[in-house]
DNA sequence: TAGATTGTTAATCGATTAACAATC
DNA sequence: TAGATTGTTAATCGATTAACAATC
């Protein structure tokens, strides 16, 4: 991979893992690490790590390795953690509420501005300090506050409509937790989906591989 | 990819997407589909789809394409949806509760048996009809009921301990929602992690690419 | 039958790994 | 200095795409 060439999604998907592992190393007080040691702890080759970093610049020192602190900072910079990104939540059902209450938006570089819902029982309240507005106010809010990302935790029936409204209002990205495959026309808006069911089905496949096939016990009779 | 050769993770990750798209097509009443049309709707090439399916067998008819119903069934079979997999939930905080209440376990081939917690306020209650037991009872429960997968929605501090207990008790897979990178010794136990922060950081990277760099507006002054 | 589309092999492309000079 | 480890190019490996005979 030549530097400045288009970075592959494989590399992009590893960047947050690097960031997470480096944060962990930092917490344990480790000051420096070699590509070899980092690779071993992450299940990657040293070569791959150096190749990945090579896409973005030079972050190490020959004969020494990488300073944990500064490599973490650099990767955070690449990921856009210091860009002041903002986020709003669409849908404060169980999942939306759970993520608002538990997820560390700020340590991932996002400022959670507000949530939106249509349920009169929650509109006007706060969830973990985050104000909940009526969905009717969405466009006005975005016009008044720059919003980088809209997080979708609405019922699947409302997903595409709310997505369209977010895109039209000018958000840069959609963080989609619904099971709907969102259709986006604009080239400059990115969708990132968290599909729980894809994840569980992949796990289902993997554990099924080491099991006797369903109904295999009857094979004996057939022989 | 030769048939019966080891199936790559890239293929495994696409299988649930096929399943999801075929379910969607089925819902819209579509009876047959060609690899070409399916590819177009999923953003894949027809070649890739046929190559993927070739790993597992022959599911289409020359000159006709694939029957949506039966291809969905076949892929479900490959994913292990009909194997009677079972699941328990560890940790009934916001996230655990949200997933218990919202996620369609049964349509993904899993039977949700029970949840476990240590909070006296929830132990002994039910969540969406699922009984909540004390974590102390975990091993006894698994000994009495075959459990395929343990879902981890515990606080990060408890993640590794509960993971170890699940593995020792004999589960086949861990569905990990904590931010902890679980260490597993046994070769025959699979971990599948849903890392919200990896997902959001990847999105952060993608939206940052099309923005002026942070502080770019000062460059003018430097020239 | 003719047209369409699969199953499957071969070709291409891209990602990972290996190698090593540069250098701390 | 000698040893270690990076940055970077080259080699290898694997995944995707192309091609086409088989056949519905």
C-alpha cells in the first residue's frame, strides 16, 4: 500500500482496534511497544502493523519501536477523534436509551447533543443529561446546531424516513442500529450499520461447524 | 474457492447478509432471483455470489436462477439456524435488557433460556418472559440445560471472569458486547464481539476524510 | 429451440507477508 | 559500537472477477 493511496477498508477496520489496544496498554503503564509485541497481543503480524501505519506516515523510531502514548494520539487523530464531531440519537426505546446511558461518546470523540422521539412520555425529559425533543423539531435543531452523525435506533418501519430526513438536513454519517438496509443517494453521506443479527448468525455458523450435523445420528440407519 | 475447502471469513460474513436480503425479498413476494439481480441489490458482483455459494453446494438452476424461498432455507441451514441453538444472557443492565426485549432470537435460530445477574432487585423477576437467576446459579443451570452461547452484557470489570466461567461450564460460543478483548484458551470456543466503539470510530474516520483537516483554516497564515 | 443463467475453472487484482537497507 | 526495530520495496498468498461450457 503506497502512502496516500486509497486506504482499504481492511485497514480502516483495524484502526479502531489499534486505538483500543493502545489505550489498554497505556492504562497498564506501558511506555513503548514494538510492532512485533503489538502484533502478538492482537493476533496480527508485525509486518501488517507496519504496513498499515505506513499508509499514514512514520510514527516509530528505528531500533526502539513506538511510544504508546504518541502512537495512540496519532491514530486518534487519523480516526478524527479531535474533530469535534457531534451526534444526535433518533429513537429512545430500550436500545437508544441503553446506548445513551452506557456508551462513552466523549472518549470516542463525539459530543452527544440531543435525542429525538415521538412518544409524549419522553419528549421534554432528559436521559443521562441529554435532552429529548420531539422528532418534528429535527430539522430546526440540525439547522441550529452542526450535527455530524445521526444514530438510528428507531423501529424498523421508521428507519428509511428518518434516514432521509437526516441526510436532507445535512448530517455526514448515519450510525444505523436498525435491521433495515438503508438506501442513501448522496455520495458524501456514509452509513455504518451495527447488525446484531449478522453478528449472531456468523457466530451460529462458527459453532455449528464443530458440531455433528443436525440429524446426523440417523445416518447410521441409512448405511 | 474449492468446495469443502476452508471457508474464508469474508464469505462467512456475507452469509448473514444473504440471509437477510433473501428474507426481505421473500417478504416482498419475489419468487426467483438471479445472481446478477441479487448482486446488484447488495452491491456485490454476480460472480462473487456464485463463487460464495459454490463453497457449499449447488442451489440454483441454469437458465432460471435461484428460488428465493429455497435459497434462503439453504443458507439458513448453512448458518445453523435449525440446530436448536440456545442462549443465556449475562448481565441485565440497560443493554442486556434492551436486547432481551427487542432482539428476535427465535428468528435467528436461538432459544433464549435465561438471564443472570447479581442485583437482588432483578434476580427472581422476568424480563420479557425470560427468568432472571442469580449468577451463582450459572454452572448448575448450564449443567442442567445445554447452552450453546453466552451473551456478555456485564460491566467490563466482570467480563473476563464471566467469560471464563461460561467456557468452563461448556458453552460453545461467547457473544461479547463488552469492550474487553476476551482471552480464551480453548480452541473449540468461539468469541464474536460487537464493539460499538470500533464501529463509531470507523464511521468517524470515514466522515473525517471528506472534511478539511482540523485546523486547516490556519494554513493560509503559514504561507 | 434460443436465451438465460448457473457451476466451475482460470485470470486478475489486492492484501498480507517477507526481506532488508536505513538508522536509532 | 552492536543490537534492535523501523520504513519500505518485493514476493507471496488469497480473494475477487472474468470467462465459458453445461444445461435448464
